[in-house]
C-alpha cells in the first residue's frame, strides 16, 4: 500500500480552512495503481457471497463499480436527494456543519441480499452510517464497508453499527 499512499496528494484548506483534503485523483490517473486499489478493496470479499456493491456519491461510484465487476456483483448508487429517477427511500444524517441526506431506489435490494458498501474515505462516519441504515431498511445484510482511506483520528467507524470496516490506508 506504500505505492498507493505515495500517490495521495494533500490539499490544505479544502473544502474549507483547516481541512487537509486527501486527493486520490493521482491514484485514479495511474492505471496500475487504480487496478491495485480496486483489487485491494475487493479482495477480502471475493468469497463472501456479495450480490451487490453500493457506492456512495460521488467518488464512491468511481471505486464501487469496478469492485462490483471484480466480485461479479451488481452496483447500487447511493445518491444525494433528487438524483434518482425512481421511487426512493431517504436517510437524513448529521454533519459536523449541518445536515444532509442520502437516497436509494426502493427496489435496489432484495431481502437478505449480501451488500458491500464502498467509498473513498471514511471520516466522521455520518455518511457511511446513513448508507448502512438505508440498506438495512430495505432488508440488506450489509457484509462490510470497504474504503481506500480511513481517517481513524475522527473515529467514524464507531457509527457503522457492527459492520466490519476494511480500509487500505489508515491515518491515525
């Protein structure tokens, strides 16, 4: 993972002063690194009976779709409100600076399906936890949450309600 870690670019004061954004676009731009990233996210779940991979808007889509392909699974978009064309269920959640919401198609999951959630980063955990709640509301068995980067010092994994977290890179 040192190879991937070396490509992550720190962008100070983005999206607001005091935040150091972990920019993964250099990893995505390198074909070999991108393939290694996707393999790393998928590998622990290869024999876990995953039927669908849920990706959280927007960078999560970039990672979840190739992970789904590697696992022979379908893809579920988890989106911001008003972006999905069919009937949805919604989950509101708290952010450190306000509130937000996620939506998923009402028919995205069949009762008992094993779902893997993929995103680029888990930070404070609010978005991750909202995605897990949405999937469970629809009857999913959320098998895991796979991310490229865990900002462990923000302790977001505590909000995953027992869902195992797999992170390729962890910043303590």
